[in-house]
C-alpha cells in the first residue's frame, strides 16, 4: 500500500465512467461538435465526461479542487486545500471527431501544484496507463491486469526513435531547423501526437517525445507516468513544466541532446 492507493482506485473508477460515456459517443452519427473561442473543437462527449467526473469528485473528494479543460477551475467545496484534480475529458478531440481511435481521458492529482498521480485511459485502443509517486508506472486494460512499464535505455540519438506531435508549433517557436536536425539524426522519427507518443515513451517503445506547447490538463497526467517509469520531463529550459511550456520528455539518457537542440 502506498499513500496514493485510494486515489488511484478512485482514478480508475473515474476512468471507467469516462470510458462508458466517450465510447458510446465515438463515431455516433448524432455527435454534436461545436467550436471553442480558440476555434478548437469540443463535442458533447467532452462536456458529458467532464460533468460526470466532476460529479463523482464532488461526492468522493469534497476537500479537493478540480480543474477541467471544458469548465475551468472549481474550488474545494469543503474549503481551500493543497490538492486539485485536473481533467482532460478527451485528449485528441480532433481524432475523436474524425473517427480515429487515438484519444483518451486524462486524470491527474496535484498536491501543492505538483502532479503526483496520473491516469490515461484510451478505451478505443483498449489500453490504460497509470502511476502515482512512489507507486511505479503500469499499463494494461485495467488495474486487474497491470504490467509494470519502464522507459528504454537507448543512449544515442542515432539509435533513438524520436516522437513529436507536429512541426507547426516548433516553427512558430523558431525551432523548426533544430527539429529537422533531430529527425535527421535519429534512427526513426514519427508524429504519433497527443497523449499517445508520451505513453509509448513510458513503455519504452519510443525514446523521446517533444511538443511545442501544452496546457496543464494536457500534461499533468503524463508527468507521473513518465517519471515513475524512469523518464525525465522538463520544459525547454530544463526546468519543471508549467502551463503553456514547450515540453521535452525522454528516457533521461537523451535529454541533454534534446535540450541542446530545442532549449531556450
């Protein structure tokens, strides 16, 4: 038993609820898709998942705050505390809308602003990943059939499978040439995108995953999984991640070469 055992159990329960809702709306002919102010899509599945998760948390963890992509920040009903759940109801909404099965619900717990627990559930892939501080990182269809996961031991870029989400954001950051150098220098490069590249990193299937910018709800669940799997997560300056940062995640052994290319 670890300090976060009960919280992990609750996270799995939340994910079960989310999966049931999202899968029922995936590829639905009557799926409703609206545009948010930033013109990114939001579906009725996004809002339904977040509402259901918030409802359960309000009952189960009244002393914890909640931050979600669709409905913002809600303080703890029982008064201010240092714990906050962070929810991305559907990470990969554009995939969801187009019928691509690479999307997931991201659930994380922050203590004092630091992610200490993360769960990523991708029901259309039949796959789930989770971790908590001091607990280790695991993957499987559910907690009952878990396998412990670990990052790779690849130490040279020329032997590495390098993953990224897109090139457009790095071009805006003035780092397109550096990205192309990394891609040319690596053994293999692929743009898996969204949560999926990060989970492949945690499993040791790829060796590095970089993104030009992520919101807190996009990254909070990923950090405990990758770090508990033995990896390293920083911004482009090599410091802890913050909302909106460029994200450098690796097996640890390749981190400095990534920072040399993409760092500020």
